[in-house]
């Protein structure tokens, strides 16, 4: 069984809305966010190398995915 993260987006939304939102709607939104998050890294005009930027973006996306639920 998966252990739920009490610091997750799921619990944050439940707490902030005071239980007014159906948890199934939050789960739907989480799945939509997973699909919406880009797989490819864009490259802004910075002095950083492309590899460093892609690594940072990938790590941040993984952080978001871990903490959605």
C-alpha cells in the first residue's frame, strides 16, 4: 500500500478548501497535472549549459511528481 505524503499537493488542497472539494476531483486534477507537465526541457537564454538546465528541470519535475500525492 502506498504511504500518503502529508505534505503533498493532495492534502494541501483538502486543507485549504476545508473539505469542500471532492477528493476524486483533486485526484483528477493531479492526473491532469502529470500529463500537462512538459517532458522536454526548454532552454532559456542563460549562461548555463543545456545539460545543467535539463538536469535541474528534470529534478524539479520529479520533485513535483513525488509531492502531488
